[in-house]
């Protein structure tokens, strides 16, 4: 009985930093899921509280529910983006790319990862500038409760930075599998035919 070596063994082991990046993506994905759960609980509680008059109880919406849900939306989206990239779960249209020879496909992967890293890098750059300004002025949404919005302004650039790093590793992985920071154990690429 012969066993084939894992793909990692053929190209050399991954760099330790790629495992750290993948673990960070997984933890951020978990935090994103928790934020989504909190959004659902808050949204349901707010809807129930707002409609209690239907059963004869005085309606009482939850103060700052909208602001809380907006903050959790940022957490949900931006902390999970890099994990989606690591698992190759983002939408890709490859109709023409699949017709190219392997070298042409590598060139297209390089261009895609380069443009993605550049775009997410700009989002991170401007996000950090805005986030630090928001912290310095103590930005909050006014209402019955003054809800701080500066944490969301820091989560956005953190998630964008993590996505930029993931894209840079994907870019380097075009040249060497040692930089491969994909989570192929949970890869769910099912092509549409």
C-alpha cells in the first residue's frame, strides 16, 4: 500500500507566518459570526419590543439598536472578508481564464491578486486615517444613548488590512507554494457549468 505525499511536501512546507495568517483569519471569522448572532438577537428583540402593543403591552423599542446593528454589520463584513479569500469563497468569473494555458492562468492570477491587494490596501489606508481621527474626537451617534461609533471605524481598516495581507500572500503564492495561505480544507469551489 503506497500513499502519496501531501501537496505541501512536494513544494516544500508552508512558511510559519502563513499558518499564523490562517489562524488569524479563522478567529476573525469566528468574531464575525458572533457579531452576526448579536445582530440577530438585537434585531429580534427590537422588533418584539416595538410591536408589544399588538398584545396589549406598551411598546418599547431598544435604544441605540440601529447604531449597534450598524456597528455589528461592519464587524460581520470586514472581519470575515479575508477568511472568504483564504477559502476561495468569493465570486470569480473564470470563463475566459479557464481557456488560457497554465502560464496565462498564472498571469491572470497575478493581476487579480495585485489589483485586489492594491484596492484593499487603499481601503485600509483611508480606513486607518478615518479610524484614528474618529478615536481622537471620540465619535459617537447621538440619540437616547450616545453610541460610540469609533470601534467600527477601527474594525473596518483592521479587516481591510487583513484582507490586504491575504491578497499579498496569494500574490506571492503564484510564484511559490510556500506562501500559500489558503484554507483548502474548507475550500468550496464548485464551478457552475
